[in-house]
């Protein structure tokens, strides 16, 4: 049914956003200037620009979507970005490494949401304040992660089974920060307890600025198909923006989701791995604004060139341009992570970029032999050359 609806010098990375003092203040729920759920006033406009942007959101893929990956996604049309999930428990107890790394390129990522996972309302509120102080434009509450180690701590999607506790967290965080707070949820815990609709209504009442719906249950994990009809049911039940997530791998997938659910925005995750240009392809398909975005000023220092990366050529699979894109991603990551960690993490991205190319199987075997950046460059220059 159709509905309406080498390292980059520090000086090379020039901030792309206004200082904190110049950013629009988001009124808290109940304050003067707060327009309430589903409103169309000035505060709601600010929330929509920060939370929805061009309506093409990049999913917070744990262990994958670090700041460098997110900046590359932004180059290809991704709108609001979201960090990998940050453990509120760890940060509140002094282990701030996660939060520091996730804000390592914050000046290049606005609008950026920091996603928090936890079960203690006060800890979640405390770390939300810290995240905003480090430059986050909004906070997202992870109530969707199905990982065993997360749900065993009564966090992530386990909160779908405990709406009262979930609401306490929402209210505590919303009252603690002067920034929009959103929540990411699943269909429910299992097929017998699908509760995303009442849960979303509760989230709206608790002051959430938007709800992101991944319509699989925790029991499904990432298997089976996402039930998009649940996104539509949530959209019918609330006035706040609804973001649809799950099974978007092509521009046509995105168009079908928007047409059948009426969602206000979409969130793309694994479908963009090795294909960050999927965002601009979806934007063209839907007619949504995707302005051209070049790498950060003078970031060509990372790729040893003098010209900006040719985004059209990269999308077309021109190998030399993909090599420059990988070099940029590595150079950005070296700003906030040690070399060995960067090398270990970039391997999977290099494999994704090479998927479907001739001799990619041999390349995948070689990738795991690289233990430092020079060795990476040798592999990149050998494989991603014009043939």
C-alpha cells in the first residue's frame, strides 16, 4: 500500500561546523520554545535538521562505522552520522577511550549523534552530558543491539522487555542534555512479544525526538527478512519522525521502504559497506537532496595528490580512485587510532572495496599479511591500479 509521505597533518582538517556556542540550542521538553512531538515550530525545524538532515542516515555499525568510515560516507551523500555504540557503564567509570575515539573527527561529522548503550538511567544521563560536551549534536539510545554480551547486561534490545526501565533512561537522558535524544529499537524481543508500536508511543511521550525502527526481533538477530510493515505501523501511531532501517541494499529497496511505510527517513548500514556511493544513488532515486561533498580541505595530503577525489569515478569502480579513497580513510583513522589498530581494521574495508573485481580472492589472501601502513600501500598500489 502506498503511503504519503601517509598521516593527515592536523592543519589539513579544517572544522566544517560552527563552534558549540554558535549552534542552535534545543529546548528541553516542557521548556519555553519546545514545540512538542510532531510540531512544526522553530525547535522542531532544528531537531529535524540535526536528526534527519537529508533523510539518508548511516547506521551505527559496531566495529565498522568508525569516524573515518563515517566521513567517507558523508562524502558520498550520507546525512546525519551516528557513532558506534559507546558503553555508558565504561565511560562513567573512567574508561573514556571509546568516547574519545568516537569523537576523533567530530569537527568533520556534524551533525553527529553519539549512540549510548546501558541500563542505568543516571549513568546514561551522565555520559550523554559528556558526549555533548565533546561535540555531539544529538544522543541516540541503543535499545536494539541483539548481541548476547549486551542483552545479558539488560542493555540493548533487552530493554524491549522492560519498557518501564527504558522509559526511565529516556527521560533521564532527555532531561540531562540540551540536544535532541532519539532511540533505536527492534520489533520486539521475539515473535511472541512484538511491541515496537506501544514502545514507540512511550518513546514519544518520554520526549524522544525520533524513533529508528529495525523491524526484526532480538531472536532473529540479523537473519530472515525485516518486516517493513512494522515501520509503517509505528509511523501511523506516532507524530515524531520515524526512521526505517533494515534490508536496504539498493536504491529500489529504499524507494520501496519509503513508499510502503511512509517513513520520514531511512538508515542504511551493511548495504553501503565497500559501496559508500549507495547514499548518493539512493538520493538520486528518491529525489532527495544529496549535495556534492568533497574530502576535507587539503585532505589530498593523505592520498599524495593535489586534486580532490573524483566521487563519480570511485562510484564507477575506477581502481586508482578507489586506492585514493582507501588512502584517505586510513589517513583519517591515523588521526585518532594507533597504526596497528588502523591496519587491522582497514583490512575488511579493502576486501569490501575489492568485491567482484578480477583476482579479488588472491587479494583477500594477501590483505591479511600486511602489518603496517607501508605494507598496506604496497598491496593497494598493486591491486587497485588501472588494468
